[in-house]
C-alpha cells in the first residue's frame, strides 16, 4: 500500500487515505466527468474527507482544462459524502455529507 505523504509538517495526509474506500453514488456532468462520493477511508471505518472526479476515459481528473477539477477534491465540508452527489442545470456539483 502506498504510504507517501503530501503537504508540509502540519496537515500531512497519507495517499492511501484518498483511495476509493466506499463509493456509493456518482453523477455525470455534461462533459462526461464522473463525480463520485467516497464514504469511508480505504480499509478503515472513519469517514473520508475527499471526493473523487474521473475524466471520461476513467483516469483521475487532473485539471487539464481551464474549468476541469483536480481529483481528489478536498475542503468545503466534505466528510463521508456517501449517498449525495448531484450536478445541477448550471453544472454546479453538490455533495451531501454527514458533517
């Protein structure tokens, strides 16, 4: 298992904490990107604080276009997103969470 860490001395994260641990739902935007909920951390019972975005070819989104996200997504209150994700008519993506 990958044990690389990112960030500085404070706020270090293990790369394995960002793997798909409990995907439950997904939504597609008009460009074909898949927005996935990630309920728990891989191999753990604690809630995940990331969401995953995949390009139409199935690879993680890497921000290769001006509007494109970079996966995984963090922040904005993401915590155990489990069962809630939707793309609205204006292409805004909304996640529900347990936090």
